[in-house]
């Protein structure tokens, strides 16, 4: 487990990702979702002195922490604060291509989940924010308090796969007419008050849908992977780690389209997917839903 400042984080599918990603120790690699640098550090340690890594992240706090953490790799590592949907522009500006490999570790990071002030947590009091970047214009509070009921229901159904989407949207709209929602705890408590559910918290799928919408995650995934593929060398690999079914289906469909077009092939199993071991899930419960997909450019 890594320790960055006062925060502890455990990267998912670490060994599998590095073994499949680093095919040439002297190559150019991209960590498109750098976070706190868990995968980045392992990539750098697998490279020779001539190999280089460019790290990207939308969260300026993560970029700052990782720059400090990886200061012992001068000339080999550079961090850029940017959305990976803009990867093509960043790679061209940095003259950092053709790539040998690129890694996308999708979803919200443990640091963001565990900090109530970021507004991702169901269990802790915090603002209805949910932005990966503080510069993004849209917040969860805007969606919850201003979007029309029909649009809100569609969002919760499509992005959260929530069976009770219409009921939840209706209850949110009825409540906000009396008093707007201002905190994560307020919203979570309100949903839980009329949606009894065993297992996961009743607001889990709604919170996921809000986060995906706030950060335009699905659009970013498609644009990011497509732009990176255009800057890969033949034999270069793109690895994507997903954490829920909607992400995974999107990546699988995108990868399959490249294979059908004859520009790429799956690496490993038929559909290029790997899952964490039982031991990893036991030691890191957040890994339980993760999947790793690997594609190689022909």
C-alpha cells in the first residue's frame, strides 16, 4: 500500500497491468489517469533509463502530490493537469509519441471518495459537488436542484441503472420545492427514507449517475481512447481498468469496433479481459468489481 502525504491508497490490478503494459523498457508510456501515481511509479520502475512516462490527471491536487512523490525520476517523468479526452493535444504539445503503451484507470479515486469535501461520499457529510476538476462548471447540486424531473429520471436510469429511477426523481423534485438539497448526506438520507434495499446503500446508483454526468465520463472515455490510439506505434498497447458494468460495456464495445476494423487485436483472452484475484479482492475490497481490458495496435 502506498502512502502519499497523509493519504493511503492501493492501486488495483497492479502487477497484471505493468506486466502487460511495459513491452519495451525504452519506450514512451502514458498514464492517462495518474491519480496518486501508484501505477505510474510501478511503470517507471519497470523502464530502463531511456524509457519515459507522461502522467495526466484532471485533479490538480493529485498532480501536485504525484509530482512530489515521483521527483526521483528526473528526465523520465512529467505530470500534466489535463482531461484525458484532450490526450492528443497534450501528446502533440509535449512531442511525446508514438506511444508504446497507455493506461486508463477509470472512475473515481479512493482519495476523492474518502474526502467528504469533494462531495462523492454517501456516508459522510459534504457538498453536492462530485467534480474531478474544480474548474468544471457543472456540479451535482445543480443537477439535483435544477434539472427537470424527466431528465433527472432518465439520468438516474441510464447512468445509474437504477430500477427506481422515476420514483427517486419524483421524490427529489417534490422535496426540493420545499427546500433545496445542499449536502451529500441530505440527499442520501432522503433517498434511503423511501427506497428500502439490502446490501448496497439505496443512493449508491443515484450518486454514481450524478458523478458520471458531472464529469462527462462516458464521452471522455471514448474520445480519450480514440485520440490515444492515433498516437500509438504498431504493437503499442492500451490498457483500461473499469469499475462498473456501464464503463466496461463501453470499453468492450469500443475495443471490439477497433478489432472489427482490423486496426487492433485483443491481448490475452478472447475479449482481452482480466479480473482481480481472490487474494487481491480480500486485501482491497474496492478491487472487487474491477476489470482490465487490453488491446494492441496492429
